[in-house]
C-alpha cells in the first residue's frame, strides 16, 4: 500500500483511488449477524446493502440467503432464503 499520496490521486493501476481521501479513524456504523458467505463482500447500491450468505450443508443440502439492509442504520429491509443441493460430479469434485 502507498505511504504517501500519489500525484493527482492516480495510482499505478490508474483506478482513480486516492488513499488520501479516506478519513481516519474509520468507525463501525452497524453490525448484523449473517450466515457465512462465499466471498463475504457486501454490495452497496443507493441506500441498500446486499449480502449473499450460505449455511454449511447438512446431508448435502445447504441454505442460502440474500439479505438487504438499510445503509443508514442496518435495518433488515427484506431477505430471500432458498435451498441448494450440493452434488459431486463424476470426478468427485464439488
């Protein structure tokens, strides 16, 4: 990571990210308990935070959930739960 501010906010990757604009220290706005996820990365769109999570499988059946929270206060706006069946292919790989 860079220790000094890049010129004009440009990094070597030309992604426009400027680490000098982050206000430290960061603070935790809200927290919710969810299942473990594939990547564990929430997606933000407008005032909504989307989180995809998954319970560990039991007897090859796992439960997946899409939860949407309010960006401002973490209130659960809606969620959808569905079952997924894990299977092994001919090569024994999930």
